[in-house]
C-alpha cells in the first residue's frame, strides 16, 4: 500500500471540489518484453480540495492505493522468463485533470519522479 498527494498551486475558491484528478501508472510504458505494467487499485479519482492544504492551493490526497500487475495474456502454461526471484523496476505515477474556468478548458498532466517497485515472482 502507498499514498500519494498532488497539489495545484493556484487558489480558485470557485473550483474547490470541482476539479477531479485521476491517477495511473506508466501511461507511456515502453513496449519492451518483460516490462511489467500495473493497474492502480483503490480510489484513483479525487477532487482537488483547499481544506487539506496548509500552504495554499488545492490538494488531492490519494491514500491506501495498491498496485496489481496486468497480465499479458500471452498464453502457454504460465511460463515466465523471470530468472530472478526478486525484481526492482522504475515506474512513473501520472496525474491528469481538466481545468475549466469561464469557458476556458485546459487538460493538465504531470508525472512523479520515478518510483522503485520491488517485488518477487511468487
């Protein structure tokens, strides 16, 4: 389980709770054999909220998120090319929202620094 928080550093009281932020993993994942893809489980959409921010702006706080590996559906009898029992990979968490104010609409997107996911094959 993990938690992540994103902030929109501009205060727009009229947009409090109106902007929804979505979180996902590895939006532009490389198409390399053996690169694992993950789905985010838990509440992956939250409203930006000024009440949770101590320093101004609006915050979306995602708590108790978990990751589940996407199965590749490659057929066979479940044979994996994993020679190591423990793997360590870098992945990126992506955040998306739609900014809409006075008939102006802008899609906003940002990414985290790479995070390390350590897991074992069992």
